[in-house]
C-alpha cells in the first residue's frame, strides 16, 4: 500500500496556487511618458515602475537606493538611451543589465553626439524648412540628434512596437492580448493625431520659442513654427551671445510665444523678456500631471497641443 504524505500533497497544491504570481512581468521605465506608452499595451499582470519622479529632470537625475533595487528585480528596462538619461548610462551598460535593457532610441531614431554650438538652436526650425514637408507628407523620423523622441507620435508608435516585441517574449506572456492592445493603440494614435492637427490649425503661424530642445520633435511632426530654443543644454546656463540672439529674435516677431516647462526655472527669461510683448505658456514634456493608464499617452499629446493653443493672441494672458 503506497504511503501518502499529506504534507507533500499540500505543498504541491500550494505551488499550483502560487504559480500565476510568477507570470507577473516587472517593467521599469526611466520616464513617465515611457510608462504611459508601456501602459497602452501592457496586460494586467504587468507592473510598471518609473524612475524619474515628478518634478525631477532626466537630464541631471540621481537615483535612490530603492530604485536601484527595482532595476535589479526588473524583467525588462525601457529607456531612451545614453544621450537622454545620462544617470543610467554606465549602470545599464553593465553585464547585470545589458540583456534586459531596451534602448528605445537605438531602433529607428539614430542618435549623434549632442552639439554644444550656438547654431544648434536653430536646427529644429532649419531642418523643418529643408524637408519642406507639406500637410502630412512625412518627415524623416529617423534623422536628427534630439533624444526627446517620445514627443513625436510616429516615433512613439515605433517605441510601442519595440515594447510589444520585448513584452511578447516574456515567459507566460499573453501574446494575443498584447497584439490586440497594440492594434488598438495604433488606431487610437491615428485618431488622436487627426484631432490634434485640426486643433492646431489656427496656431500654424505663431512664432514659438521653446525652453529646451524637448519641443523640437512635436513641432516638426505637427508643422509648427518653432523659431528658437532658449537653453541649448538644460544643465548649463545659456551664454550671453545666445541670450542676445534670442532676445533679438523675440523682439522682431509679431506675437512670439515662449513655451516654458515646470522642471526648469524660467526666471532668467522672464527678466530678459520684460520689455518685449511675449506670451508665456507652460507645457510638460514629462507628462507629470497626466493621469496614468492606457489613455495616458493620448491625453499627453492633447496637453501639449493645448499649451500651444494658449499662445494664440485671443487666448493669451499677459
Ligand atoms: Zn529634455
Ligand atoms: Zn513625425
């Protein structure tokens, strides 16, 4: 007669109950907008942790020990790349992380070393003019050195596809749901883009000036008139020559609008523009106040368009 060991049976049963918990996929992203993109396709068994907290800038962030632990435990790490989150560059290049780290800039958007020259400021606008894209003729998304790629919805779509490929490869991934979510994301993104183009129509001729290069890719995608960038490197104070040049540009525009960001102190520019007829509007490239969830990225795109609309003379507050 075989000897049944109830304790062993119980242990086996507990294993079966505990098994689904192992299917959980732990994702860590560097920035909230990447979390929004991941949430747009992730299945409910995915936990997503964001490293850079509200109010901090990815250009000069320092990680906390608890975040280092989240990285250690992550199944997948999504980040832009070494030109963006400099605080992660050395760590993620290490043997512990290389295999599970996905650089979203490494795919379609090729990156070059950031230039520090003054001429850099006009790149956004000059590139825009050179390409001469009309209405929706598409610009070359892979080109350019600016690492704020999540602001361009077409690049965001590439990023979500990269995320999909990585999430679908996880053990026990629900690939059917992931694929369905990806298709839904693409449909919703196309709808959102069309809504935003219509919304931005009255703002095509406004002279826009952005605090730092984060605005370039959104402006290019929606054919906005971005005339200058105030701070070439958000970690450095702009040089006197660059300030004088921007001041001159602002003074010669009919109704210039300066797009500021909550992560940076606009104090110096408020002083410089004191005697000029400049409208200020705040937008947030890090989506700080956008509600997290599968609709988050679309709300984020709309929030940027709404900030641009605040530049229109009839809506502007002085
Ligand atoms: Zn930035
Ligand atoms: Zn685009």
